[in-house]
C-alpha cells in the first residue's frame, strides 16, 4: 500500500511539473523549447492594447503621406515614435510623422487606452489613416487632455486639417 501511495505521489508530481501555463507564447509544432522561451521574453518587452496585432508588413510612418496620395483614407500598419499621449485617460496618442508634423491616434470605439505617460517609445499601430478637419472646440479639448496651460488652450482659434489614425490595435515597444 505504501509503494502505491509513493508511486501515485511521484506520478502526480511529474505531471504537475509538466503542466503548461501558456503565457501567450504557444509552441508551434516542431518549435524548440529555447524558441518558446525567446518568444515569451520578447512578448514581455512589448505591451499590447486593443486587438491582437503583429509586426508583419509594417510601414514606416514617414511613408504614410506617399501611401495616401490621392486617397481620403488607407488601411495600414505603421511603425513610429510616440511623442505624447492623453494625460487624463490615455485615450489618444501623437506619433511623429518624420516631417515635423504629428499624427493623432485614437482607438476604435473608445475601446481601449494606452498609458498616460508615453513619450519617446516606439509603437506599431494597425487601423485606418485619414485626413480630417479638427474644429476649434475639439482642438481645445485635446490641448486640455494634454495638460496644456489655459493660455495655450485660449490661443487655439483656427480649425486644423491633419492626418489622423483610428487604431484597432497597438504595440508599445519598451
């Protein structure tokens, strides 16, 4: 009886050690354990928001205007640097377009947010880029969200035509 209990304990211990907790790094068929560890470590370096997206077929944000030539909007996956994010909720962020301008990124259906302290991180966004005219009231709202002074907010008196982006998913790279 003692031998059976000892054997059963050993079997349970071995099976417990082999259980897979799967922290998002599933091992593909034929993939080595070291590759699974690398994938897991890589996913810890990136922060994902919204829909699950990957880094395949990414276009550098500095190429966006050329892609949009003659179009009102374009579905695209972009990579670039985040200049800032909404300091109140993280409900938008601004990315450097590489030409001295910024692109405002909002999130589909207000369905997710990014950290409120972004600035200088690399990001990948997937969704729709479009040209839009932002009215004065909305620009003042954005300035307030960004923590601008009342003087800076009051100085906004003209609408702004700019490239905007509605993201379905975002990867912030650490």
